[in-house]
């Protein structure tokens, strides 16, 4: 029997934070509608419960012989194996290791590893749609970064064009060390053809690093085992906090032969075999050699638990379900007068996942996000989403007119207020009701734009603030009060 529909239905409503109540500017207390999953997803209860149960046995994985140490070590190992099989990476060829709190730490690490693996190749190709975390680490560690322009697909820049990418590969031919590409844009949600890009990269002797921050929770990934091995991925990085386990680490999956060819980037306890005062030898086994220090054991175990749940539902099934929701949202939002959606909105020619970024003509992104929060209890993100070049390229004409050179524009405070978008983003727990609420909220803002605008002012930091509605965050929740109350109850 196919359990996917049942599991999906049960799990969708089993997240912490779906019932959080806030009082809106109109005095009504309503449930928060969380449409900021691209920034961070909510906590999957099954994973939370798994971590909580594990705490009964918590111990350091570097301890050896007591019961809890063995339990921790075994489950921590399982977490690595579980993730490797989730992304279809052959454990003989790939290692999984945890690093930092998100994708950023992993990308910095891979940039240094790839630099040292092919030291005579000094150029890195990144697309113009990358998050800063998949751009700046390559600039800092790996050499000269070339930004591959995007296609003017259907009148809106937004997509990778393989012909343009090939031209860039041709231009720098033997100098290109690797291509660093996001699997899914955190701005438009556009899905990139990473396996085609891998094939191209490998034909030119380059490696490929996939930024999977927006992929892992939303669509299937296949690291290797393609009928054409050129389509295999050399390294993938993603974030646990975007994969339904806030507080869990970043994940790196990388070819073992690359990692084994050099001393690990980070050294310390847990990754060495013999240490003398004048020398040391590094452990050969993975993941130990890549994980110096005591790791975030509960976070890693919780993440693997969430991934196990996603796999039991079926990630293809989840992808189809989310695609239907996003398609519906796109179709409704694009019909609203004065709304601009960024990137190609035809999902059959340009598949998307997780994010939709938009603006309402004549209203600043910050004002729209504030109204969505204050009057509709809808949590969205606004501004440039750590992808300045991509966002600015898509909005530049609207805010400064055509024919301007983006690099020469000074984004002063006034322009910053205009230069941005509103992003609604979805996760496994997002529902048709959420989409309906967003669509009717946007319609409401368009209809009452003047009324709403009069209720807000810009503060000195450039944020829109309500003139009279001023909720105090500490009254809504504070750890300090929580601990005080907790102690009183003891
Ligand atoms: C595509 C993409 N790459 C990288 C990152 C950075 O991830 P983290 O903040 O987990 O390091 C993000 C975060 O939003 C992202 O969306």
C-alpha cells in the first residue's frame, strides 16, 4: 500500500509553531501564517521528539565504552548514513559531514578544498542568481569569480541558460576549477538543471558544487549513479535549519577521493590518530577526519530523523504536492492588478520550488511586508534576501529607469527602501488556506493602499513602523520570563 498520502497528511499538521497566536493591529488574535520557510523552516515534531528521547541517552560520541556513548555513536553514525542515502550518494564514494550552523560554513569549506584540489585552475563560475553564501566564499578562498549572466527568458531575467554557461566555460577553458550553482533560487524559487550543468562542467575538467540550501527539503537529489557519470555531483551543501530542524548543523556531502587527497581544513580532537609534540597523523576514516571537535550530536540526529520522515513520505511525492500549491499561488497572485512576480511564472517551462517573490507597484517592499504581518498575521521576508546582484538586476528598471549600469548605481538609503521584494515561501506544512490568505491579503493591500500607507512611517533604520500599533516582543515571548516562571514552578 502506498502510505505517502497518509504520511504527508499526518506530518503536514505535526509541526511546532503552526498554532502560534498573535494579536494583530485590528485587535484580533489569530494564528500566525508562516510563509518564511526559505529563511528557516519550522520544527518537525517527529524530529523534535526524536531529539528529546535521545537526550535520555545523551553522551559525547568521542567517549567509547559506556552504554550512552555507544548509543550516541551509533545514532550519530546512522545520521550520516541516512543523509547519504537520502541524496543518493554511494557511501563508498561520498562522505557526509556536519559543519557550522548552515550552508555557509560548508561552502566556505568546499571552496578551500576545491582550491587545493586543483591549484592550477584559478577561476570559479557562479551564476548571477546565487545567495551571497555561494558567491563570497569563492571570491575569498578560491580565486577569480566570474558571474554567469542569466537568460532574458520571457522578458524577465531569472534563468540559467546553458548556452551562455558554455560560452563562459569556453572563454576560460583550462582555468576553470569549478562551477558553484544553486539547485533552487532563494529569490524566485527557479529550479536549475544541475545535472546538465554537472555534465558541462565535467566536460571542461571542472568540478561542480551544488548549493542545496533550498533543495533538500523540497525536491529529490541524486548525487551519483546517473547513467552518464558526467552528470554526478562532486559536492553538495545544505542547511539543517531549512530542512525542518532548527538548531541542527549544516551538511556537506563530498567525493571521498577529493577529501582524502589533502589534510582536512580543520584540525583538533576527534580527527587524529597519533599525536606527538612534533607531528600528528590524521584518521583515515570518514566522517571523523572531517569533523574536528565535538559535533552537534542532537542536531545531526534530529536532522536525520526529519530526513527519514521525508523519505518515508517520498520526496518526489512532497515535491509534486508543493508544486501544485506553488502553481496555484502563482496563478492567483499574477492575476492581481499592480502585482509584479519576479522570474518566469510558467512552471511547465520554468519549474519552481518553495519561493515566490513579488512587489506591489507603488508600494515599498518593507511597507507590504509590515502590513502583511500587522493586519494579516502573515510572516514573509522582504528586501534583497542576501542575493543583491540577482534582486537588483530584476528590479532596476522599475526603480531607476532603463539603460542604467547596475554596478555604477549607489544604493543609498533612499534607493535601498525601494530596492527589494517581498518573498512568500512555502514548506511541507503550507496549505491551500495559507495561499488563500496570502492572495486575499495582497488584494486587500492593493485595494486599501492609501489607507494603509497613512498608518506607517519610516524609522531612522529604514524600516516601516506602524504609527500606533506597537507590540513589544518581550511581552509576546522572552526566555528570561520563561526561566523566571519555570523556577517559580519548581
Ligand atoms: C540558496 C541559499 N544558499 C545559501 C544560504 C545560506 O544558508 P545558511 O544561512 O544556512 O548558511 C541560503 C540561506 O537562505 C540560501 O537560500
